[in-house]
C-alpha cells in the first residue's frame, strides 16, 4: 500500500461505462512521512476529501477493492489516515 495526501479532484466527462459514478482524486505520495514529487490518480472508495491523508492500494489489489473485479483501475483509495 501507498500513503498520500489528496491534492485535488479529477473530472472526466467521458470514461469507461464501469467507471461512471466513480470519484477520481489526485494524490501526492509521501514516504517516511515526507512529501515526494510523485502524484497519481486514484478512484475514491471511502469519501476522502482534499487535504486528507489516505491509504492507496494499487495493481491487481485495486480491482479487488471495487464492486466488480472487471473494472479497469490501477489505484484505489481504501482508507483515510487518522491524524
């Protein structure tokens, strides 16, 4: 899993039908409790907001976090980190 901070939302008016209704967030990754210059876009499953620290799963594990295992995604927010 990865840790990051939500920096913004991504709006996509056209997407694969399986992703319609999904919320996309831009996340700045951090390691050893320090920000990096790495960003990724993740599907939000927990209702995270801008500025919140989150847990992200990637790869095949990301699909398992969704309702259907056939949804094309590589990163899913699966938790909000308590401060």
